[in-house]
């Protein structure tokens, strides 16, 4: 249960954060052309992808914290995410950051929800890359229970088709999936 005082401070905090460009030091250059219409969602009979927002924090946090060991290495063998010390507040800040990046068109984080929107099944991240020969890198994860039920390959295949057909990229990498981490890390930037 989230304390009431915390719920009251969330809108005030993010009203400031989501409108404050000084807090975000990364590039403000859009990652996609200005006339590109960003897909709002992808829906199948099993799941829905849509923009990850601060409103998803409770479901996202539950998905991450019930799958900590399973999710290790999603962003590379050196990544420390997720940590058992991750707090709901830290996750809220992360989600606010992702939401702002999406609004600024500098990277795109999508939550993967069940069709009823009652459970977070995972996330998909479409990011710019510095690797020569690629114009995007995509990471995705599913919570451990859904991985055990076979969702991971379904989501991966669906996302690959969606990115190829709906996004303006010529060559996309899926590090740790279609290219192993050692090869990915050794590519020139």
C-alpha cells in the first residue's frame, strides 16, 4: 500500500520534473524525424504495448521486484539493474525519466500490459545508438512468470516485426538477442 502523503506528492513532483528541461542532461535532439508519427500502441490478443508513464509505477515495480534475478543482464552483463534495493520512489523517478524522453522523442519506453491493463508483463525500450552501422537498439524484458509461460519469444518476434514495419529505422540491433554482448560491445562507435 502506498502512503497517502506519497500519492499527494507525486503529481506535484512530476508536474515540475516533466516540465523541466534543465533536469535532463542528455541530448534534446529528437531520435526520429519531426514528421514521424510515433506509434501509440501495439496490441495483440495477449498483450498491449503503450507509452510507459509514471501512472504505471505500482504495476511496473511489482513486475520488476518479483523478477529481479530473472532480469539481471537485460541491459548487458555489466548492468546492475534491477537491484534488490530498488525502491518504489526510485522506480517512479525512472518512469518519469522515460516518460519525459518519450515526450521529447529522444528514446521510447513502452510498458507491456495484459489486455485488461491489470498487470505489467514487461517493457520494451527503443533507444538511439552510437554503434556504427546501426540507427537504433532495442531492449525488452518480460516478468519471470510470463517468461516461464512462453511470452518472451512471442514479444520479441512481435516487436521485431513492429519495429521493422512501423518505425523509420534501417538497421536495428537487439543486443543480447540477435547479437551477443561481446560482439555488441566490440563494435565501433
